[in-house]
C-alpha cells in the first residue's frame, strides 16, 4: 500500500504546486484556455488553482476516497485539455505552473492520464492520511517524504524539459 501512497502523494504534490502557481498567477493558464475557446476568466482559473491546492492538501491530511477521486477527476480534465493543446499544435505555454513557460506536450497528457489511474487506484484501496500511514513505523516517514518530494520534482523536471523531435 505504501507504493500506491507514494505515487499518489507525488501526484498530489504536483497538483498542489500547479494549483498554487495558478492561484497566484492565473493569467498564463487563462490565456492558454482562451486559445482553446474555453472559459478563461482569471478569477475562475485562480479558483481552480485553489481547488487543486485543497485537493492536494486533503490527500495528505484527510486521505480516503474523496480526495483520491477528486484528484483523479481533476487530472482527467487536465488530460483532456492537454490533449487538445497538443492536438492544436501550439507551442504557447500551457499555464499549468503559472509563469513557468512550458507548452503542453504528450508528456503532459501521459502524466495526467497516469495520475488519473493512480487516483482511481488510491480511491479503490483508500490511502490513509499521512499521519496514520506509518502508525507503527514512524521512522519510515522521513524517507517516504524524500521519495515523494523527489518523485514529484522528477515529474515536474520531465514535464518542463524541452521536447526534442526524434530523427530517423
């Protein structure tokens, strides 16, 4: 169960970072949504960012089915939007992480779809809140936190890496 929890909480950290970024700077995501002719009001993007942040924090503090399902639903929506951005061929920033300029790529779609799967698995076998996850083995919490933080950072670094075309 700890393996599912680790990957699930990596997705939650990534979601929280993206949400905080959008809450502080909604304009890039708003502009990206405008290019897709979707609802793009900055206050709505800011609200979405706050919802992302609340879901991410609740994955750690509350645990259980509701945060996991909400995480899966958010990532499902992001997968659809990222796929639309990739399909449009735009190299404009997606606004996923506020001012950090990165266009949506197939990597974004892949990470979003994988996060949906992880969220659904975490909802099926409810991942407990972080304070009860290692009740009898508290010493595992620090290495677990390092793995979760490093994994989330690794996913972010992979997403923000410039795409390179494969040459034959």
